[in-house]
C-alpha cells in the first residue's frame, strides 16, 4: 500500500472541516522522555458541511486513553492520526498521550534545546503534541496548564495563575493549532512596557538563558518600535496583556509568530556590539517586526489552508519592508531587498523548483516556505499598492481587517477586498499568484516629431507543469531624462497588460534617456539593448536612487560578462563612473558601499545562462577577483582618504547612519588589501571594538588568501560564544579558495565544536560551502559529494533543515554535462537513502524532474 503521507495535497481538493472546536484545555506534565499531555476539546458539528467523518491528526504519539463525554472509546489509530465514532452533536473529547521531547531532533512539535522545553508547530507540528484537527481553518481559544519544576513556564495569551511547579495560561483569541506555543526553562527576562493607542498596558519580556543576559536590549527596543509603527501605519493595536519572546539556540528557521509568545532563533534576538554585526542588528529589527506584525496579518486573520500561505507571509514581509524603510533609508532598503530577491527568488523561479506564489499542490508544506512565497509574495503586494495608489491600498487594508478579523481567509478574499475598496477589476492581476517564472520585459524605443515611444513586450518562460503563460499586469514605473541630465518626465506608472504594447510621450524637445522600472516597480527581468555610455549617464544623473544603483549594477554585469566571454579588460567607462560615484559626498555612504559591491558569482552564472552561455564557476570567480583588483588599482588614491573619512566617532551605534559609514569604510579596506597585502586590514582587525569591524577585517583577509593567524586569534577569543563561532565557521567555508573549499569544509566538520545537529552550525559549515559558488562547483565534484554526504546524515535527524539545503542543487541544469552528471549522481545518492524523509523525497524528485 502507498504511504498516505507521500501523497500530494491539492488546492482544488479543499473541503471544510467536519467538526469545529469551541475550546481546548491542555495539561502538560513535562518530562524529557515521558511528557504527558492531556487534552480536553469541545467539538461541535460544522453547520456548513454535511461531512461527518471525524479525523484527528496525530504523529509519533503514544495514546494512553480517550473518552467522549466521559465514556472510554477505542479509536482507530494510524501513523497519521485517528478516527472514531462520534455523536452528530456537540461533545467533549478527552485524551492523554505520552511524548518524548528529548528525543525530538526534528525540532518540530515539543522539543528540548539547551535544557529548555519549547515548541514549533507551524505548519503541522501540533499533531506531534496531541491528537487534534491540525489545520489552520479550525480556530479555538486555548487554556493551558504546565506542570514542571523549571522556573519559567510560558504559553500563549495571558497568565491566569501560577504556583510552585505549575503555571496556567489563557488565550481568549481563537487560533489555529499552528500558533500554539509552550516554553519551560531557566530563563531571565529583559522587560519593558507598552501602552497601546487603545490604552492597554502590555508587559513585554524577552526571555533568554542566563548566559545571554544583557543581550536582548535591541530586540526589546525593536519590539516597542514595531508596536508603535503598526498603530501609526496600519491602525493595528496589540490585543493581550503580555507579549513574550523567547530565544532558542536550536531552531529550524528564523522565528515564529505564536500568539503572544513568539519563539526566535537566538541569532535573531541576541546582540551586543562586541558579538553582533550591523547586519545582525538589522536582521533582529526586521524579524522582530515581522513576527510582531503577524499578530494581525497571520493570527487575527489567518489562512484557510496552507496553499494560502502567501496571504500571511507575503503581506507580513511587505509590512516589515515598509517598517525597515521607515526606520532606515527607503532607497538602501529597496536595493538590499532587490539584491536578495534576485539572488534567491529569481534563482528559484529559473530552476526546477519554480512554483507559483500560491502553489496548487504539495507533498510536504515545509518545502514551500520559500523565497517565492515570501519575497515574491511581498512584491505582488507592492505592485498592488502601486496600481491602486497608497490611498486605495489603505482603504483596502482597512476593509480587510474589518471584514476578515477572526477568519481563516483566502487569496480570493484578499483580492475581493481590493476590488470592493477600489472598484478595480483584478482578474488579470490574479495571475501573479498562479503563474510561476520571472516575466521578461523587452523594451525598445523610438523618437519622432517630439514624440517618444516605448515598445514593450512581455514573456514568461515555461516552468515545470506550466508550459504556457498569459500576459500579466506589470506596473512599469518610468521617468525620462533630457540629454543634459534634467528630468523631463517625472516617474509615471505605465500599466503593461498585453504581450505587446506601446506607450507614447509627447512634446519633447529631444530624444530622452529613459529610466525604466524605477524603484524596481515589478519583479521582472528587464531586457534593453543599451550602451555603456547610457548606463554611465544614468548612474550619474538618475533621480531615482534605485535606478542609479541599477545602472552601475548593469554596467558591472556587462563588464564581467565581457571579461569572462572574451577575456576583455575591465571597461574604463565603468571604472570612471564608479570612481565618480564613490567620491560623491552627496550620496549616502550606505548607498556608495552597495554600489561598490560587485554582482555575486551565482548571479553572474544566472546572467550568463540567460544569455545562452554555459557558465563556468571558476572563470566567473577569476574574472570577479580580477575586476575587484582592477577597481582597487584604478581608484587607488581614493581608498585611504575614504577609509579615514568614514570613521564613526563616539560609541558604537547600530543605527543606519553609522552602519553605512562602517560598510563604506570596510569596502575601502577590502580594496586597500589588494594593494597592501592586507597590512591595513590586519591593523583594523586588531583595533576593532565591535563585531562588524572585527569580522569585516577578517573576511577581507580571507578574501586575499591570508588571515590564518587572525582566524586562530578569533577562535581563542570567541570559542565559547555559539553565535560568534557560527560566523567563524561560515567565513572559512564560504571564502575558501575554490580548489580548497571542500577540503576546508571537511576539516571543519572534524572540529570538536561542529555540533552538526544544531541547525545554525550546520548552516554555517555546510551551508557556507554551498554559498561558495566556485568551491561548491569545483570540477572535482568534491563539493557536491560532501554536501550530499551531510544532507544524507542530517535527513535522518532533521528532515526540514536538510530538505531546505537541498536547494544548493536547484541550479544544476545550468551547468556543463560533467557537472550536471556529478550533481545528478549526488542527488540520486541522497534519494537512495534508506528511510528518506518525505521532505527530502519531494525535493529531490522535483529537482530531478527537470532535465531528465
Ligand atoms: N511563520 C514563520 C515566519 O515566517 C516561519 C515558519 C514557518 C517557521 N515554519 C517554521 C519558523 C518552522 C520556524 C520553524 O515568521
Ligand atoms: Zn512570517
């Protein structure tokens, strides 16, 4: 018989739940190997369906007893759950089960981390805690009693009682089981309060282990700012008397929005200037905000089923991006978001794992927490806002909260709200949710008698299961510059709706230079034949900060492509434009640092592939190194003064202004190292009084093949700090020379601190290698083999994290036949593992589905 858990689930097969839940009472008697969970659940037949099959999910549970209205029953139990004969009327269901949190290495359900108990229930982890209808459209208020000798006992909602060895919590807001959480441990809090605009006093606590005391101030500050921002920007106030956040070392993802009790990967909570980088601070701020914002977009309004995941994730990412833009710089934030979108989402969209923002089927939902659902999902909302305007957007959101508060909603509900609020027909727009793949926009232009015409063509390439695509609505933000650099037409949004379409601008004195896709107004690939001169012109004159950066980026891509394909020398137009930009003191240092950053190696591989070449990762690496050295030499006189100018007076502050200066200063240092063999970088490393500078200097040294001594020194200093040591590991595997990357990684896996069952450490070491494009793709195949070996090992312990990392192979069809064969062999070896997880099984079969 086929294993039911390996069968795909289809959006089209949705049926409402047969029974609804009016209330849940849970009692936990915690024990590492024998935790008892008693559940008392008030069920009632769902009036909206005639389906009366009673099924409760449950996995890896020992069922000790079950009763209906107090009468013992014997349910029929399978590996996926249980069925039982139940009344066609309201009834009380009670069970007791036993589970073993200490043996739970998958980190899903109730598990232990560093002596504390914690939970992770999204998406389908609650079924590993007790028997329950574990689906997001079943919502109920929860009462929880925890019995344990540990000092801090937490669950969702408000505390309602506590004594020696017990604590009770009540969450009045009906919620799906995936938002359930429980924590028990020896923890200390960094605390504060927040008074909401509705006058509610909320106690805020960030709980950490005693060794980490003092490192949660920035998280608390970020939380308070997020609460205020959601009131100001969206009119959303918090709705409980307490808000708890707990930092956990062993965690599969970034963080989780459990109602009133967010649980975080400790790397997104803990920070001190000495141990956290500017990037860490930025991530903490962003992820604290993200999880907090879920309280309305995700919790108060949740998803009907997991196909609707982007309903909460795309919207919440969009909200956290708006928040971060307000807190820092909108232009810099947008550039960073687009860099991330291109490197993760475009990569996914261009390979065998491409799927729509709202997928139509899955085998393991954990495999769909992707860049497409999150980041492209956020882009889709950004486009919607661009199309209906900020006021239309605000009106639609107000209606959304009003109409759907307390619901488990769908993308159809979401779009209907926009249609009702703005009167716009969104039937074509809906394709953004259904069609996978990155649309290509090809633009040509003409000028005659004062009229300027843009000809636009759109095409979305076929993706797995979707051979044909239809035209999408693409908001194309355009500005026009006159040849002398003045803006003659300010930003206008053209709505591209057809496969081929033209737009005209009249009354122009001379042929303008177009600035297209300003602010990256749609997640598309823009093709336009342009000269290096025109790009340099835009880099110098564009008033749109994003496009100014983009012009430099495009120049760099062209230069690198020519260096790789034709061994051309770096184009002087590029070097001169870069020099002018780097010197321009009117520009934000953070912006200048971003403009000095070259496109990544994987990006270049994607670029070359899309231009019809077979990318050679070693050639890309060599060309990129050569270009970096050429930039260093060409702008030789600039770096010293820039380095001196960008010091930050005063104590360390993680704010955007100082972070931008440090970034530009480190960029200067990186170039100097190519001219002085790392002398300045060594001094910088020794003088550093914060982790940004310390690790920044160390990576500069590793990039030029130096830094042995500094690595050892760093290890002596930070050997006891888990999060800092993650950086130490990751730096070495991600920056190792291509021919040594696999060996370096293999050696590090022998290090006594390579605690590979910890996801952060595994990602640092093995994930670091997969990020080292030239090293991972070394022609020997050693990188592929090593990664496959470790994925096989991890899959037996933590399928979710192992499956996520299999995306290292998602670009395999880009490469030459030798590399393709080696990658395929590596994947087939993984697939052959005895007891292969459902997570990994689905990933490998999707990966191999292409190019077979
Ligand atoms: N909902 C979480 C977020 O985006 C992410 C999440 C989903 C998650 N599944 C998880 C986190 C499993 C940790 C483990 O904010
Ligand atoms: Zn989220």
